[in-house]
């Protein structure tokens, strides 16, 4: 078992030789929703994970949410939002500073 990227979930890790010998077992594990890390000499070289679900249907947001609810992926709210909106506090930076910092970071990667 390996914990990765600071997440609190554990993933199974398997060497290539063992993976080849018990591939069906690890396919079932991935199919159940777990990610299996494939190791070679104590280094992760691949991940075996569940296949991605089909993309979201295109269209208005309510249609997308209805489709997700029908598929059992989400549960729709019982009552309407009654006019409230999200309010964000922002980063506390002067206007335009975040864009300036991002541009600077991107320039460093070139």
C-alpha cells in the first residue's frame, strides 16, 4: 500500500512480475474503483485505474445535472436556491496582480 501526492487514500502497489502473474485480480481491483500502482525497482512506472466514464452531455446546465442525477452520479437539491449567489473573497491582491504573477511564472517555464 502506498500513499501518494499527500492524499489520505491508499493505493495498491504491485511489481511487474506479480502483475503479469495475477493480471485478472488487479483488473478486478481497478474495475471496483481502486488505482493500482505498477512498480519497477521501487519506482512507480504506471497506474492501472478504472476507465473514464462517458463525457457529460452537452446542453444547458439543468439538462446536464438531470442526466447526472438519472445516472445516480449526483443527488439534486430538494429546494431551489431562492436567489442566493456565491460570493468570493478573492486572493487579497491588488487588481491585476494575480495575472501578473501567472505571466511571470509562465515566462520562467519557457
